[in-house]
C-alpha cells in the first residue's frame, strides 16, 4: 500500500513540473498532471515496482466549462492501492495522448470520451464514435451542446 | 493415399481462398440484444472481430445531468442493466450516500444486500439459462426461468414491479419488507439449493455442453487485467477478486461466504466453461449470504435517513460495486446545484465486451456464439 502523498512525492521528484497538483481533501485523492507528460507518467505508474497500477478502473471524459479533461481511476491488483489522475486540456485544442498502449481497456473508454466530449486521443489506433451513429454531429455531453433540430435532413420532433 | 483424398488434394491445390467479412447481428438471437459483430473469417476460423455497439444508447449520462434532483436518476439507473436493476440501484445509491455523507440504518443495508443477492441469482439464472440456449440446450433455460420467476415474485411483493423496481433511494428504501417476505425468501433458499444440483447435472456436466465450451475462448490473466475485466469474467480466469470482499461496501464484511474462483475442473482455467461454472457456484454463495442476512435482519425504520432535500456541495466520488457482471462503478461529480454536474457509469458489460476480439481470434465461427454467451453481456448496460 502506498499513500497518495507518497505517489505525488515520487512522481514529482521524477517528473518535476509536469506534476501540477495534489488534492487530498476529497473522497478519492487525485493528482493533476499536464497532458504532455501523460504517456510517460502512465507508463511509470504501471511499471514501477512501488506502484504497479495495472488496472484502469474507469476513464471519464469531463467538461469543466472552460476546459475539457479526462479522469483516470487507477488501481493496483497486486498492491491494492488506488490513485486518481486528472488531465486538463483547452477546448480549442483538446488533444490528449492515448493510454491505450498501456491499458488496453482505455481503447473503448477513449472512444466514448471522443464520441461524447470531442476529446481527441492522439495515437489511438481506432478513434471512431462508439455509442452514437457515425454521422452524428457534435458531442452531446459538452455543456454547451445544442440539441440539433435536424438529423440527416430530417426534422426531429420534440 | 486413397483415391478420394488424392482427388481432394488436386481440387483444393488450385483453389483461391480469401478472408471474408461476415456480419453477425444486430438482430441475432445469440447476441443477447442488439450487438453487431463484424467478423473477419478465413473459412471457419475467426481472424478478427470488430464489435459495433450503441444501438441501445439512451444518453443515461446526459439525462442524469438534466434531472431536477438526485433521486430522480434512480429509475434511469434501473434501465441500464435491465435484468439486474437492484444491483444497479444499489451501486448508485451507495455512491450518492458516500458523496453526501448519509448514514443509512442497518436494516436498510441488510435489505439491500438481500435484494442484491436475489438479483444476482436472477441475473445469473438468465446468463446460464440463455447460455444453454446459445449452445443448443433448451431445457435448462426453462428450469432457470421457472426459478427466476420465484425471485421476481419476491421482488413484486416488495416493490410492486417485476423488472424495473425503483425500490432503493438515496438514504433508504421506498418500502419496508412486506409481511411474509422473510418466510418466503427462506423457503426459496431451501428450494433453490436443491435445484442447483439438478441444474449442474442437466447442463454444467453435460458432455455436449462441455465439448462446446471447454477450452474455448481462453482469457489469460494478464490480458484480463489489462482490459480491466471484472466479475465472473476475471474470476473465471482464476483471479481471486471480488469487490464485495476486496473493496467492501455495505455490510458484506459482516457476512461469511467465499469468493468463487475457477479451478479448472473441466477444460482450462479462463475458458467458457469455467466462466459459466463460476456463475453457477456464485448462486450458491448468494444463497448463503441471503440466509445469513435474513437471520440477522435488525429492526428499524427504512425511511428515517432519507433526506427531504439534498443540498450538495462541490465534491466528487468514484464508487465501485460488484454487480452480477462485474465492477459497476459510478463516478459522480456534484456542484452547488441540485442535479449532478457529471455522472459517469463504468459499466461492467461494456468493459468485459471490449476484450472479445482478444479471446475470439483463432476460434471457430460456431464458437463465437459460445464466447459471446460466456461474457454475459446485457446491451442495455453496454450502451447505457
């Protein structure tokens, strides 16, 4: 078992300013990191002896009004500890590296986040819509989403 | 070489072969709902599987954000995994109560556990019953549905509904147990334990069934964990892992039962048969849990802790529970308004289904049906 504080300290000593913030005053303590360091940090979290976060429980897209973000709920099957990692990106350029190579389960979760939030996961092997039809326009879980009046030229009755 | 074989060799030597795309579903009886699989086959061998989902997408997460308050979300949660509504509600109310720091009376927790375990049996009965049908065994299905009917009767007594209960709410339950429920539930437990033996003789150890499922669709442990599989899917691969014990919630830590992990009595650990058998054994453990909970059931008021009005503060929580299909988690983010800012449902069937290509590659086309059935998906939960 390792505490979130220790995770934060180890990460900060290794990755420096790519680790932004630690929040302990919450139900699930989380660490905010910058998106450009995500891939190597994720790899480190999975492979380092002290962490062994081999199980990505949940990956959620988020719309924080001004920015978009992704929340990773990580867990270690071997060591039984958890951590939450958060990444934020701007709405104009919502590109986050895909962690599909590290945790395969991220494949569908990332497709879902792309589908519903429009977050683009770079180097994702198959970034298509997953829940909505392929010709759907817009990303419905965004807070500023307007329900379209027409779908493929057909008026949608409400 | 016989003359026939010689002619056959001459005939096949100059044949041109190529891979073929075969469409399975969305309207296919063994896809358990509206799942479409694009199969790339080389003769009878499956080369690749591309699942297409979303046919049953009902924007659960968007709806949850649009509700006027948190209690209104519960009927929507019911409709996610529509054959295991109680465990869905259980997961959501547990998450919301932890988020708002609501302490519920012990009686409520006990009743919830009784309902959740009854639901687990009902859900597993559908899983193994329809699995028999997929493979070509019709009779076990009828046995399963006969017994499931008795559980639905118990649910109907309690909540008035047979499928979508809307029974649990944040802070408590909408009704207490009706008169006669405890006796009937005890009766069911005694009855059902005997049925399980019959059921195993009929299906689990049936030679045809074993031939169709053993050594088929083997999921290695490391792949299972990397794909974040959970529930019977992961336990079928021999991982001793159950959230009821390993990340305890509610009153599971007060009860005695064991986690069913595949031992590979038949076939290899991680194959379809072992996943199936984990489910069958889990039903027996659920009976144990129900009996203990019924015996220890404390008195109390099930409505005393229901808040008249929920006034949330900005906070967030991720709570995971063991649903019949595996880890069902809710990530809830609240702000100052009465409706949630964000609800993400981490559905067990969605994640379990994502591994299908890994375990189906190299299998025979007819085994696809066995593999899909052994994952036990409910498309309502996959698509949300």
